[in-house]
């Protein structure tokens, strides 16, 4: 039985090699010279280059190249079926990692998300397309982290210079100063507080650093229960979503 299996496995590459006339490629993707399907729109990864792919539009084959900063893996589409290079799974397929060098621009690559400053805490980022930067604000209370390419709680970004009190605009009270039987103590170790002049949000303190949290549309922070509640149930916020 063992001998039979060995023979069967050894024969497969020989048969495949004879069929196609070439040695089997290590890439799971094939070079295409015509479209496998006659109708509709399909894309196929290029076997060697991660910044290229084949596109079939109703049977018409074109070799497409992603814009600078973008690559293709068939998933995600920032522009023309290509995705940000850090979000693309290239496997063994290769690409030129050189950015488009325009020293005037904040866009390191022609397409991408970029942090405005190298070392400081930023509450916005640049989204570049064709080398043109658009400023995108993080949601209130968050700061941009270029390691995750997303906005995050500032207390998780202390190492890149974020001051959560400054980003959130709130200083967490000293826990030992909270009255012994106060409701807020029931939420320890994550005490929560109303945000002055902001019906729709609350602050939760994590290791004494504030995190700004949204109650969600139609909901307001109820200081009597320290929870988000239907705005109608919070008298001073009843008109918050109506104005
Ligand atoms: C394919 O052809 C149909 C019918 O002419 C058209 O509606 C459709 O947009 C075409 N699709 C592509 C990807 O070109």
C-alpha cells in the first residue's frame, strides 16, 4: 500500500508536465493569454507580480498594473481592484516597494494613508489618491496610528506621544476621591463619567486615562444610571437629536 501511494504521488508531476509542456510553476496563479470566461467581469492575479493582474471584461483580456502604493490579491478595492500594499497578501508574488518620490507631497506613495507627523500624536491622517492628499479627521477622541493604519484610543498610543487627556479633553478623577457609595464605584475598574456639554458621549477611564465613547444615534448619556439611554429618557438631552 505504501509503495502504491509513493508511485501515484510521484507520477502526478510527470503527467502534469507532459500535458502543459512546461514544468509546474510554484505559483498557484497562471499566465493568461485569453479569458477563461466569455461574459462578465473577472480579475485574476498575475503569477509573478503582485502589482499586476489580469482583467477580463466580457472576454476581453487586459493586463492591469496597480497605481503606486497599491497591490492586488483579489480582495479589497481601494482603486481599480487594487488594495493598500500593507493590506495585500502577495504570497510569493513580487512588487517594487519604492514609493513615488515627490518631495513636495505628504503622500509617500501615490495611493495610501499617511501620518501627518513622524513623532507626534495626530488626530487626523492623510488619504492620498493620485498623489493628492485629503485630510481625514479621526472620530472625536481618537488619534491616528500608522502601525494599524487606523484611528485608535489615545491611551493605547502613549508610545507615539499621545496625551489622552489632551486628545479627549477630560481628566480622570482620582478614584480614591470618589464618594464611598457613589454609583460610579460600581463601574470600577472602569469608572464612567458624563462629558460636559455633550449629551451623546461618555468617558470611560482605563488605567486613569480617558476614552471617549459615543452612545450612538438617538441615545444619550443618563447621569442617573451612568448608562446610554433613549434620549427621550434624559430630560436635559431630550432635544439633542431634534435640533
Ligand atoms: C458586458 O456586456 C453587457 C451587454 O452588452 C454589458 O451590459 C456589460 O456592462 C458588459 N460588462 C463588462 C464588464 O464590460
